[in-house]
């Protein structure tokens, strides 16, 4: 008798739970992969920096989605061959190999491989996939012409409290790779021997003013994107609903008509999000 009573009550309890808009005893499911649109907006121009050179541009950007241990450079440490070539020449061959090695070790997920350089001011856009194990995004590109200077959008964590950030804009940072001692944008090659650590770019020819007030060279914007729906992210409610639907074994009959429709919508959204 008692068992029968519970069986009768169970669907009612489930329906009541599904209609609640303050769910949450269940742990939130781990977020799936996320696709981000990366926009690198170069703002470097004659009106932002002194000594703006003829033909100012940025080299084909290279980026990666990665873990905390998947950095392609560290300020205060020596540049890799890949960072040196990118910063001095805009050549990405070695950097591509280094990023692919990080992918092979599991420290990086995807490679963002810019097809070409672009003038400054100007804009570059591309997309890259992240997942919960690799929620950081970094992009580097040579400031050109220059001895060994590069701009970076670095190690932005886009997974905060279990939610993908819908959109974030950050100023690019500028670095001296420590491999060429040229003091101006168009100085001839002057290899730095031995090489010096990567450090923030604060040379007067580059800033034209006090470093503390130097404007950024560029800014980057990350926008979550799912099948042409930029900015979409699953709501707290849809996650809880999907969890309940899954807990019911996907049984739409026992879940009730109203809950089933909501669960199907949750499931469809979840599928989109994981695409
Ligand atoms: Ca240098």
C-alpha cells in the first residue's frame, strides 16, 4: 500500500519540481565545449602613438585555447623560437609547431591560425573552440614593422563559476620579446646577445609618452557563439530542467506534457550548445 502511494505521488512531485523556477539541489552539469568569436581590433595609429611608421600592420595572429599550464610565453622568461620568429618576422612556423606540441600533451585544445596580416587600424576576426578543461584563450601577433615587439591577448579565462562568459573585451598588451635590441620601429636588426626576458614594451619610440598613460595598441573581444547565435548561453533554469528530464530517463509520458515540452527545449538547447 505504501509503495503504491509513493508511485502515485512521484510524477506529481516531478512535475512540481519542473515548474519551479528556483531549482537547484542537483549539481550543475559540466559545461560542454564553447565556440568563441575572437575580434582583434587594432587601434594603433598616428593619433595614438608617436613615430607611427609607414605600412603599420599586424602579422597573421596565432592563438590557442589552453589550460593554465599551456602558455606559449611567460613575461620575465626567455622567448621560445616560435615567439622570437613571430615577434621579429611575423613568421608562425615554429610557433605553430609549439602550439601543436601543447595540443599533443593535452595542455592546449585548438589552434587559431590567422590566414594573413592586416593593416592598423584594422580588425581581425576568427573563431576558436574551448572546453571545460581548456577555458583560457590567448592570441599573439607581431607589431610591424618593429624589432621584436608583439601584441597579445593573453590567458583570458572564459569559464567563470561554471558558466561561459557571453562576451568580454580586454586591451591588448604589448611586449618586447628580448631578442632584438633595435630602439625604433624601423631600426635595422640588432640581435640581443644573450637574449633577455620578455618584458612589457615601454620604449619611448613606441609609446611617445609616459608609459603609464600609453594607450593600448589594440583590444580584443571574445563573444560566445553557437550556430550563428552569438552571445547565447544556457540559462540556469534550462540546465536544471535538462537535468530533471535526464533523471526521469527521458520518459516524456511520465514527465507530463508541460514538463516534456520544456525538457525537449532544454535538450535542443543543450545539443546546440555542445555542437
Ligand atoms: Ca627588443
